[in-house]
C-alpha cells in the first residue's frame, strides 16, 4: 500500500502522542491489576500468575488500541507510526540504495529522497533537528544534487513499498 506524505502539525502530534501514551500506560496498569487479582483469587497466587496477569493486561491493552487506531482522533499518531514503519523498512535497504544511487538508478534516488524527507518530517514532529547528524545531512545533499542532475523533482510525494523489490536487503 503506497504511503503519501501529509502535512501534520507537530504540536498537535506531540500533544496527542503524550495523551495516548498516558492512556495506554493507564490501561495497561488497570488491566494488569485486574487480571492479576482475578488469577490470584482463582488459583491461590504465585509469581507466574502475576506475570501471566501482566501479559494478559498487555494483550488486552493491545487489542483495545488495535480497535481504536482507526478512529479520527488517532490520525496524527497513526500517520507517525506508519511513517516510522516505512522508514524502518527503507533503512534495511540503505546500502543497496546507496549503490543504486551511485549507478544512477532513479528508483534508488526516489527511495533515498523518501527516506531523507521522512526523517526530516519525523524530526520536526518530535521537535528535534537533524543538525547533529552530519552524515545524514551530507547524504541528503548528495541525493538532492543527484536528483537535480537527473532532472527529477527535489521532493517526492510518498513511497511505494513495491519499489524495494528491485533491491537486496542489507
């Protein structure tokens, strides 16, 4: 499924991210305690029952958020999760993409441009800057110049995971 870049308000993302993180932690605590108490009452206690209660609480929390993740109020956080997922996939192919860029492969340039745009947007959403990573900034500039030399637009609109099939992982 292709991923398209969207404009997101960093402040809204951070506020909702904190709220959702607190809600998840709270739910995990409540579900964990409930399951531990139920298991303790039913089976006369034990360390492993406590561990099982916490694991069941984690499963219940995960199920609740799996159901809720498609809600409109989760848009910003869901977008950031998808962006992180796709950046993680692309990062596994970086050595092959760099070789492809050196050979003038347009698809490799598109994927590297997506990677650098995504990293920049993720840093912006998280309230960080990329100024401390000189290698990343240097590669970003090399990709920008290579795209310009090939007559490609400086920015890409998104990412199609099928484009990675042309490259070997690692």
